[in-house]
C-alpha cells in the first residue's frame, strides 16, 4: 500500500498501522529526509519515495516505483494536505492555489492514476481519501481548506458510485481536530476535547475500520459526523449558537498565530 504525506502526523500513523498488519508500505512525501527516517524505523517492508503530489508526473512515478519495489499497489491513501489559517482577505493567491492543488487536485490525480492501474490490470483496489469533518461543516479562518475538504467528500462519494462495478472502492475518512502540526494552535473548549479531538493513531484505526466495513465514509471520532448532520437540521441562528457553544466556529479563526508561525513558515517555503 502507498500513503502520501507520510513523513509525519496522520500519514505516518497510517503507514505504521498497515505495517503492523503485515503490509508492505511505501511512504511518499515532499520532505524526503523524515520519510526515509520513518521508513528506516519501520524496517523491512517499508520504503520512502520523494513525492510532489501537485505534479502528476511525480505522482505517477511514485506509484511506479512503489510497484517496482513491492509489487502491485492495492491501496492508495491520499493523505497529503495543508491548512493555512487566517482571514481569507489576507490569503495570498499563491497560497490559495497551493491549498487547492495539494488538498483537492492531488486527491483527484492520485485517485485517477490508481484506478487506471487497478482497471488496466483487472484487479480490485481501494482508494482512501483523508478528508476532514471540515468537509461537512464551516469555520472561519480556514475557508479555502473547508472548500477543498467539502470537495473531497463530494468527489469520494461520487467516485465510489462510479467505480463500484469495477471492484474499486473509494472511501472518505473524516477526522476531527487531530494533534498534528497542521492543527497546532487551534482553540476549543476544554470540555469538548473528548468529542472534538482525535490522535493520528485513532485516524489510522479509522482507516482500517473503513476498509474492513462496507460503507464509503468514516468519521473519527465515530459519531461526530452525526452531530454535524444534526446541526444541519437547525435553523441558522440556532445552529450558530450551537456552533459557538461547541467551539466549532472559531477553532481556527482564533488560532494562536505565534504557535502556528513555524507551520506557516514551512508552507511558505513550499511555495518557492
């Protein structure tokens, strides 16, 4: 199996979980050094490859190298994602383009490339897209990110229906607030942490659970998607009140800029 954005965070946790289940895993990441280190820690049946998910040729080469190393890729996990925070009016056009390229276009590219291989070889396969509960909700400070995750949820559900007769599964996994660099500095009420927070390991377990089940979508923690659907049934003003109570409306709009500075600097370097 192959995982994008696997040098750290959710992607690395997913690679570890599959490796522990006996799978050969290929870790793709733009930052090759930490990906190589992670693969080295896993040992046998693990290999790291540099991958720019925004470059179709790089993505295709990633899958080719994975197959050359371990044989046919049966599972692709589209995990790579970025999340700059702040007022949309202040977001540079280059950053908007990068978020769209990494979070959405790369998911479509990876899904298409993997499915083409599955179909050409006449074998079943699975594509797991790491979306977000932001794909079912709305939040200030992350408008572009929310837009991409809504699109990933929609694309995943549509592709699941389009390819099901070919034996190709497409699953969306929707984590809530996960303790990684991507969400560092986010605010949330202390009492709501058990409901709103997840670890990378819990997301990885959610991926395994999704593949073991028969559905097309899994939320992590389980049931949080139900909460959001219940909010959808409320009149707007009542929903807004509920979002404020749960701290859903400003987790990233009120994110600590000093805490997030290091992450934003890393995103800025990727633009050049």
